């Protein structure tokens, strides 16, 4: 189950810096350039053996100062609804502001655990100044400096303390297929089309998560769980911040699945929200199938589908080995083909390749196309094996792994895909010292 930590607060208090600190990345670049949000909203971290997903709400506040307040209020409401725990970040340098008080009022009303985090506390004077945040009525203050990392250990200890250990639910050992996409792409219609007439063979499985419904589907020789974000259907009035909302909602669904079926609306094409959701599935190393729904509404010529598919794949680069199926949920056109493909992707993701077969196949390819020499050093790759991980990962053992560059890693990944069919499955390639 996903433990979701949301970082909220007004602009410029250091939310993105804290996000970078937790996820050990530099993805959440602090700027207001549109189009970079899909890489800076979501990350993962672990602390004392517990895994967490962290959401940086900062990337979604745009516009002039007078609209900030309304935007932040919406984000806090969504974070309260979706996250397991909320880190409310305030700025010791500037002290308590009216906006801080408004956010605190929303958080006090919520039933979610909230940790008040005073940022930019990098000297003893600031330590004293931070005491004024007790006036927000949110209990103990955790003083940190997101920039240099001081205080973050104590903060994370508190996060672990406040988020209860996952309760083990009965886990059926069958594929979990998540139906994801932005609102109105046809997700619920797709599930209804699959399960509609045969209600007697569908069982609802409770106790998974508050907002994801797991529906057992065992028809035509297939047996799997359909994971649907139930709450998304009910939010007919959510128009603003749709991208942020969709991503928040998708995190849980994607993390609890094996394969993600991403529904696109053919009349609108691949939009930034779709890219955000695709990026989430890829980062989580889930199998992916793309369905272009409402294909019956598109005027077609000879190469329409081919051109449409190429446009999608261009925007998904470099991960383009993905099945794309054109469907009409309304007319039940190709929806069972979509299920078939999702199961195929699941099987590819589960496949384990014998070490002898890997070496017999890959070493001759490497011999014919060795890594380019770097600084007069020649890399020799002697052995390859599949790692015992949940998703396909391969270790190539070499004398000088540090000299293997990114283009060669991509070349090796493409050859693995070519030889062993990993269509729709993100794979990882590592080079290690032999």
C-alpha cells in the first residue's frame, strides 16, 4: 500500500527543496516554467525500512499573487483527502503570515495527521523565532533546514511514528490491472463494458484502500483484479487543478497494481495530464498498455491510426516499446483485445530468463558492438544475469562499469527488448564491477 506524504504550504517556503532532500534528487527545480511539472511532483523515499511516496504541491501554484491563496486552498483540500500524512511547511525567516493561518485552519479541521515544519532554521536565533508558529495551533514544531538537511532525520522519525504500519490484507495472487487516465477518458465506462452483463461473476473485494475499488474479473479464461480509482468518478465539480488532482488520485491506484491501462481520449490526444500519469507508471516500473478510446469519433483516412500512434510514441520517448490499441468503449470495439494485451504485458513483466540463455544471446551482441573506449580505457563485459527483483532488472558485470555511458545502456536495453520481448514493460539495466 502507498504511504503518501504531501508537502503543503504557501509559495517560496522551501517545499521543492525539501522534496529534493527526501527523494535525493534535483528534479523539483524551483521555477515557474510550464511543462516541467510531470517530473517534479512525485518521488519516493524510504526511512528505517519504510517506503513512502512524496507529493510536492509547489509545482502547481501558478499565476499572480492574488490567486495564490485560492490555489493553495484547493491543493491543501486535495492533499487532506488523498495523503496519509501532511507536512505543513512554514518559513521562519518571514514568520506567520495570513496565508499560513488560513492553511492551518483547514488542516486543524481535517482528521489527517499534520506535522508543522518550520524551515530555514539554520542558527540559534531562528530556533527562537520559530516558536511563534505555536500560534497556528498545530502542536509541536519540527525545526529543519531543507537546504542543508539539519533536522530532517527527526522529522522523518515522526512521519514513521504517525503513519501506522500497513495492515496486511488478503492478497490474491492474481494480476492487478489498474485503469488510469484523466477524468472523462472513459475509465468507468471501460470497466462497465467489461463487467456489465455478467455481474454474477464479479466480486467486490473490500479492505484494499479507501478510494480504490478492486473488482475480480474471471471471464473467458482470464482471472485478474481490475483496480479503479472510485472517487474520481464522483468528483464532477473538480475543474481547476485537474492535472494535480489526477496525479494525486493516480498514485495509490498505480502503486497497488501490476499493469496500468492508460486510457486516452482520441478527440483530445495525449495531454500533459496523460504524460504525468504515464510517468508515474513508468517510475513505478509497472507494465503499461495505452488505449486510445472514442476512436469511433475520429475521421479516418488510410494511415490515420499509424500517424496517431507515431505522434504518441514521439512524446513518450525514450520509452516507446508500448502496445497502443484503438478502442471504442461505447461500441465495445476491441475492449477484449485490450484485456488480452494487458495480460500479455503482465506475463512479460513476470518472465525470468535463464542466465545461460542471457549470456548466450547477449555476449555475442556485446562482442560485435562493445562499449566505446573512454579516456583510453576499454570496457570488457564478461557476464550477465537477471536480478531477483519484482520487475525485470539485469546486471552486466564489467571490468570498468563506470565508463559505460547512457547511450550504450540504451543500446543494451533495446537489444534485450528485441531478443526477449519486453513490450509494455519498463526494464532496468545495471553495470557492475565483476
